[in-house]
């Protein structure tokens, strides 16, 4: 969708001098977030970030080292935000916005500002122009007056973008706003707005499955309530990040069991831990890598850290066993739990996982099905061998495009090459679909391309059995 209108610059001004201590500011922000969390899920997530001991410890450690309280807050912010900014997964990288937002609230409170008010007057039909919008800004924006949003920084999976899209407001990220002034006529071009209904209709009309991607239980429940046929990607990284120890088998069991129950017998595709390289876990020591995108990540990381991996696999098996005892009918035609391995390049990686599962429970085949993500050129070129070991495929177009085109998707200098509709990428998708169907296994797509209204007809023509969208 394209919209145009007069620009309105969004600026929030803060005073500079600290007038409150960190601990006093923490209490004020905690009370404010607790109040907002009662009605807005996004602020419940911010409350969790604020309550994470890692945040408080980082600030207190900085103060103990001799930094002033504002300097300690800034140092902690830089450290924690950089951890998220370096993550390759776009959804998780967008959570850095939430961390920045929490720190911005703390900083404003320390400067004596009222963090629950502010903003600017908006005229009907304006285009809101900002360097960046944080989730807390949504409480200050009169969306009824906004025709579109133009931002220099931000992610299409950020909370602000999701909220804007839910209201039918196009939002364009990565725009050059340096020469824009109040009143200028500007245009916003957002292919993801005005197209979700069309995407859903096309998928339904074609008789294919409509799945959703979820980063946590809240996302999952919202997607299922919106009518999804299941979950095509359930990211488990949220369980492992922002903590100082590995989540135990019982903790994971409870989360995966709740997710299965929330799906009500429909498929839940649980992606095993996708970290490593640029996604560091503070409690798993790893050597620095010159090229982390080609390093120890995905299934490679898990097979190199078997104690951690066995806890996750065991938790998934336990959860499936619990649910089968409660709802045996859900397992009559196969388990609703689908375990998906990321960054697979070789068939022996799948066989290794099968051996681990068998050692944990010889009956694992009745508790879950095992499939893989197709996101590397190696997987495409050896797709027949991988199909013989897999129960299903799901294509991660974000990484596949990056690797096929040899173009870092975060590098603006080569953005012209990062095109998931480029001929080489489409050929890779065609090869994958044909190999899957030849082997008699379903193949879906869970990358951002599935949410692009321009791409959906092409994906359906290629023969994908399911499309998993970022939102419904």
C-alpha cells in the first residue's frame, strides 16, 4: 500500500541532568510498566525485561566499578542492546527495540522526566516521520490521525510496526529522512499493509495450510485465536536469552506443553535452539569467529553442546508425552509436535539427532516428527538426501536469500542483491519443492517472503503446501 501526506516530525525532548538515583527510578518505571502491562501485552514483555536480574546487575556492577549512575546505565544499555543487535534472526534482533525502550524509560526517570506523557499534536492524515519509534511511543501516538509512518531505523517485526499494521497503517523502515521537514509531502510504501487479507484468501482458496510464526506463547495464542491452522515456526530462543543459566528440562517441558495445548491438536513446529556465532549465550563459552554467519550456529551449535541440546530434546519429548496422555485423540494420525532443525547442511546431522532422540526415548517417533529448515545452498544441492531423512521441510527464505546471493541482509551497500524474488533464489525454491514432493513429504515456507503479498502467488504456483506468516 502507498500513501502520501504532509510530514510531521516526531521528536521527544528530555532534560539532561540526573535528579533521581537508579534504584528510585527503577521503582517508578516498574510501577508504570506494571500498570500498563494490565492492558497491553507489549508492556508485559517490557516488565519482564526490567525485572531480568541481568539488567540490574549490569547497572550495579558499573556503579561499583566507579561509574556515575547515568554512565553505568548507559554502559549496561550498550552491552545488552549490542547482544540483541548482533543476532541474525530478525524477530529476535527486533527485541533490541524493547530493551532500548526500557533503558530510555529508566534514563528519563533519572532525569526527572514524566515517562508516561509527552509527544506532539498530530493533524489528520499526516505522515509521522521519526528517526526511530520505540514501543512505549505507541501510548503517545494518536493513530487515528496518522495515515502512514516513515522511520529511519527499525524492523518490520518490531512491536510498533505490528501495532501499526494491525490498524492498517503502512510503515516504511530504513528511509532517508534527513531532508524532510514539517509539512513536506512524503510517500510511504509498505507492501505488508492492505495485503494480509488478500494473502489469507489466496492461501485458503488454493487449499493450502495457513500457519503463523511465533516468538513466544503470547504470539502463538494470538495467532491461533486469529484462525491459524497451526504454528509453522515456534522460536525457542526466548527461553535461552536474557538469563545466566541453561533452562532446565522441566522448565522447557512446561513451556512446550503449554504451546501444544494452546494449538489444540493442530501442528506445532518447534525450532530447536538457533544460536551460535553472532548469537552468544553468556553461560556457554564460545571462541570468537571471524565470520559468524558461516560459523558454529543452528544445528552445528547444538551438536557441539550436547548437554544443552539433550535438555531441549528431552523437554520436547516430555511435553509431547504429557499432552498425549491428556489428549490421545490428537495423536491418532501422528503427533502434532514437529521438531525442526535449523541450518542443516548434511544428512548425517539429522541422523545424529535421531540417535539422540532414540537414546532419550525409543518411542520418540510416536511423540514427534522430525524435519529441517532449508536455508543453505548445501541443503538445496543435496535436498534429495535430506528428504530421505526428514518428515517435512520448511524454507527459511531470509537466510537462504542471503547465502544464495552472497549478500549480507544487514549491509545496505549490497541491499540491491538481497532479493528473495531473484531468479537464483526462485530456482532454489523450485528445486526444494519438487524434491520434497518426490519424497512424499510436505514443504512449507516460514521466512518473511510468505508475508509479502507480491510473492504469495509465486509461492503457491511453486507448490508450497503451507505458508507461515509473521502475523494474521
